[in-house]
């Protein structure tokens, strides 16, 4: 069962929320982030990406972290960031066009993550999770909630809707990417108790986005326990910030593949594709697959629609093997290009479907990549079953929206920090 707790967030003042909060620190381009650091004095990127102040340098925590901590302390001193007096849950809403993503920001248990009450579907890179753990340890905080999802619950929905309908939001701003953001503070004890109770009856929570932040939080927690002892369990380092949005409210985009390899320019490439797939010529624009089991390839101003040949399809066993991302992994990346580790092979890159098919075409036509492979999105049902069976999808199997802004709500881990009432 899931343990979800309220916490006293460090967060921007009402008038500064739009300036302080920023894109998730693992999303967005370095160029955009550099421009924001240059033009926005109050951006939380000064804290989470301090290396951007040192142009041309590789990440160096010993040199760069002190600059970020200086910004964090200054934000606190100047009242740009203010600590709530009492623990609360927070209702967060992001409106994109006419679509609203709404959820609850809370503290989730590291032990639930370790004991698989919070389920994963992707592997993590040790280097990246240790990098996040080092950041949490130095700054004693994490300000980028992990996105968790759960089965829809009418009672939780009622609480959320009551605040939206009858309370003025604490935050109401439009971010530079033209998304609207609202936040309500849930600090009435009866509402807090109801939310905790409802989540305590949900068997599993599922990581939708933020596997490395979750793993980094767990690694940090282990360090704190080794240093300070096991404690009483309510210390904030036993928890990490999360945004909980139910299954029905999420959007999953496909994750396309881009390949650099000279093989693509040879006749042998299409011969190998035709060995594994049925091939239909599809003009001069990248194919957007509209059904599970369909794939597209685009190269040299030519596009083709692919389906796996029946004789190979019959050999696929179990859900993991039949995922579209697994078929691409096995029959194109491994069998044709001998890319055996998608996490580390520099010939391979990824582009989320939210960016649109035209960016894939540009990436190939410009010569930056030789081949684009397009996919149909993984479903939430597939993600759920994979996680429940302790299976792991290939890297970059899903791009799940929304992406929660960094620096909007910060869970601190300083001495004496606790969660819950």
C-alpha cells in the first residue's frame, strides 16, 4: 500500500512563481536553459544547473555547486522562496491548449520505492542517479517532483475538484512555453486525512516520469541513514516529492529513434529490412504509425511503412517481446545495426513524439542522422502490466506528459526536516 504524506514546501512567493519555476532539469535544450539563466535572475535553473554559469566547462560539482547554493540562499534571504509553516498537500494543474493535467503534489516513501509499492518500468543509469543524489545531498533539497500515476479514484477527484471550484489558486501564471499553471494549498486536516486514507488503499503507484530522480532520492536516503542512523521514519530524507496524476489524465507520446550509420546508404540496408519486415513504400514524408505493430523508416527523402513478418511475429513470447519498442530494439537496432546497448551507443538518439514528425525529417534531411524510425505510442495498460510483472522496457519507451516544473515546490532535507503532521 502507498504511503503519501503532506510536507511543508519551500516555494516561490506568489508574485515570483512564474519567474522562479522552470522546465524540468532533465528536459529542454541546453541553449534554452542558458538563455534563461542569462535573462532571468530568479530562475531556479541557477540552483539546479549552476554549471551553465561556466561556459564551455564540463559539470564539476566541487566548482559549480557553491554558485548554485549561493543563489538558493539568496532566494531564501530575499523572500523569493518562502517555507510553508505547516505540512500540506498541493493541487497542481497545468493547462495545455484546451487540455488540463491535474494532480496532487506530496511526499512519497523511499521504502515504498525500494519495496516495489512504487513500481518502475525503466532501468536507470548508475552515473546519473548518483549525480542526482550528489545534488540532493549538497543542496539538502529536491525541487523537481517525480510523476507518479495510479488507478482513478472518485473520492480523491472530489477533493481536487472542490478546491478548483471553490478556492482561489495560490499560483496562477503562464510559463514562456504558453502553458498555464495553477496551484492550490490543501491544509485542512480533514482533506489531508482523506487523501492519505484513499492512497493507503491503493496497492501500487507507478512511475510515469522520473526514474532517475526516484533512484537518486533512494541513494541519498541510504547515505543519510549510513551517516545519521535509521531515525524514526518521518525524516524528510525518507521521502521524495511526487506529483500524483491518475491513469486517465496522462498523455503518452511515442518515442522515435534516430540512427547514424553508414549502412543506411547501402543497398544491404533495405535488403536486411525486407528480411525481417513487410515493407510498403510511403512517399517522401516520415510515416506516423497509427496502429500498434506498425513502424516507419525515413532516409534519403524516402519513407516506408513496416510490419513484422508473420513468421517472426509468431516467435514473440510474452508482453515484453511484443511491445513495439522491443520489436524495434531487437529486429532493427540489434539485428541490423548491432546496437546492443541502447543506453550507451552513440549512434542512437531519441526524439519524443510531442515535438512533431517534421523535426524528425529535419534531423535526417540535414545530415545530422541517417535514419529515423517512427513508432506508435506505448499504452498506459502496457506500462502498468510491465511494471506489475517487474519487467523493464527498453530505454526511452515512453514520453509521458505533463512535465512538472522545477522549483515550484521544493522538499527540503536539512537537519530536523520531517514530513506529515
